[in-house]
């Protein structure tokens, strides 16, 4: 499975957090390989209380064991829509996690807050190939372009 957009990541995480109109307090990590193929999806904790700090090492160690290059996190709960400066604690903690991950050669490409009404994204939720700051991501659209002979381009 090739992951082409941020909303693909949210679709993968949602059933682990929002089930039958019940929100579970979970933190989920999704790992992708260098070609943006799904490596792993894992519930990091069943009791997420709004802070990423206690789980940073667990997230990164899991990704390193799986050999992932890219990853996204998703958790129960959203943040205030009008925070354009990422000042809320959960957004600051995600920024810190992204920096630590970069030092280890991992690239955080998504952070999703999920509730019963929808989701919020602090990163691309559209197609990565069309995202303005997605230059460091592989070109996933090539997987869907076929020649007239039926072979992948």
C-alpha cells in the first residue's frame, strides 16, 4: 500500500481511535518506508491523556526497529482551530518530537488529532506530491501513472 496523502494516514488511524461513535484515548504511530509504503501501524498507548512527551522514546524506538523512514502520529482529541502559531502544548510537543526524529534520520510527515466529528492536521492532509513543502518526499504519483502497454512508468 502506497501512502499518497495525509488523509490516507488519518484513514488508517481513525478506526483505532474512533470506533462505533466511541472515542478511545489512544496514541497511534504509522511508519512508512522510503518509498512511502506502509511499514507498520501501532497503538503506542491505550491511555493517551494529551501529552506526547512520555511516549517519544517508545515511538522512535518502534520506528527504528521497523526500519521506517517517514511516520505520522494520531491521537484522540483535537486542538483549538484558531492557533496559527502552534503555541498549544500538544503542538509544541509534536514539534519537539519531529526535531528529535530528524536527528535520527526519521521524518515526521503528519500529526492528527481525531474526534467524533472529524480530524485536525498539523501537516499535509492533501496529496504529498501537490503539497508546497513536500519536496523532500518521494514522488508517489508515479505509481499510478501507467503507459499504454499497461506497465508502470
